[in-house]
C-alpha cells in the first residue's frame, strides 16, 4: 500500500489494525464488535487513504439500502474527505453517488435494496457496512466481482449469521472492537449512553452493543420483565393486533420516567372489525395513538373512520424485539404474562435458537412490540440531493 503524504490521519486503533490486516493480504477483513467502536469510520478512512494513494483504484462502499447509506457511510465519507482537505463538490456525482479523485480513483456508494446492483461492474476493493443485513447471495455476487480485498463490518446482534462463518474462517481476519477502542473520539454523553446498557434488566444490549459479543443464545425472548402497573402519569399509547379466530389483542402502554408499563386491555376471539372499532371508541382514549398491524391497511382505515387515532406500526420484528429488550419493562394481565413467559425463539435442526420468534400465542406480544417500537422511533430525517 503506497503512503499518502498530503494529509495526516487521526485514527483509532481499529484503523491501524484494519490497515495491518490489508497489508498482510487477508482476502476478507471483518470488523465485528460493539457500538461506536469506529468500525465503519475506520474502514472508510482506510478506503479514502487507498483511493488517494493508488491511482485508478475502484472502490465500492455499500449497505442494504440507499437511505441507510445516506444516513451512515455517506455522512462519514464526506466528513472525512472534508477533514482531510480532499473534498471537491464538483467531483461528486449526486446522481450516481460516485466520487472521482484527481488520480482517476473513484469511490461509489450504493444501496442494495435493488439486488441487480450487486450484478454491476467489478471493483478492486469492496466494503459492506452492516453486512449482516445483506444476504449471503448478494455478498457472493459482489465478492465474485471484486478483484482485491473485501471489508465487512457488523454489530453481532444475531444468533446465527453467514458473516460469522466468514469471520471464523482462518484464512480471513476478524477484528473485534468495542467503544473502549475509540474513547478518545467519543463524548462523555456517548460513553454514558453505551455504559447505560449495563443497567438494563436484559443483558443482551450490553453484551452485544457494549461488549460486542455475538447474540446471546437464550431461547426465551423476554426474560427481563417484572409485574407492575403504570402510575397514570406518563405518556400513553396503545398497541393492537387484529384477530378473529385468533384473539384480537389490545394493550395500553405507559412511558414514565424511563420505565415502560404494559397493561392487557383486550384479548378476545370472534370480534368483528366493527366490534373492535366500537370497543376502542367506548374506551374514550382521546387522541392517544393506537399502533396496529401495518399489514392490514383496510382495517386501519375503517377504524380510523370511527375517530380513532390509529396508525400503522413499524413491523420490523427483530428491531422491535431489540427495542423491547432495551426497556425497563413492567407488565400487567394474565394473558399478557402467559404470552411473555412462553414467547421464544425458533430452534434450528441442531437445537440452536435462530432470530425468528415461534408464531404461537404471541398476539399480545405483537401488540406490545407494535406500540413500544413504533412510539419510540426517532424523528425521520429527510435527505434531498
């Protein structure tokens, strides 16, 4: 790797470990670990360093979707380029998301929501951000079109993942890191947030996002809840899972002083949509949001016409479960408690948990996840290029 001399690099140990692995010739380097360890930032620094040092180098940086690229690697890329005095607005194509360097090298940023993008032209270096969110099939398509080395990064939250097998292959290099490898670049508030995971009832968040350990293998999904009822002073929202043969399930969720209180309100089979709407109307919940299964827009629209502030829930199951695991959780209700006690992961043929819940007696669990995860979503940022 040629030496770049036009700028000085301020980097974490993760950068130098990754650079050393590239220079050693490992075909695939995996940066695996906790939040804010500089995994992604270091990889982008290194690829900019290579592009500036080696003329006519073709580099692809990608992730599972273009919105994710815009919120993550694009921001890091432009920040580093500007900090190093390399950024020239005229050299970046906002149409193709490609930056061309004066020496003929280029770095392209792509999202893989369209699988055909993995079948495009080849490259010299490839970096997949949050590779666990990309399928093995897409990885294979990208890898076979990469003449040089490949970088991957991930927070190891899954129980099983194709990236783990790649990382554990002795011919590749796996670099483990945590926020402790990047303390000089983190604010006290950032450190406090990560270390706050230690205090959560469920150790999953601290083990994965603090210590960078691979997802815990507990079969029971929610093991950190306690019995309790809300004080009636917090922010109120509702979660609704539609049913007929299966029970219609409704929970009331109260968010108060860092605690999340979930109360079973309705658990009844044989309810028509009209009966469900009338039930909600008679609760006199005012304008409190009701988050319902987004897969049933017609049902949501019909209930909305009864004057209920019903909204489609964010239905990403894995992200929703992670949100639930991050809460100091109190529950109240016999059916709710029964579901939480039995809500578990599916097992593979070897008896190991996989990151998919068993779809049995999970209606109140789903309603709770709809409400908690959707209500706690950050404000959506809109990007215009």
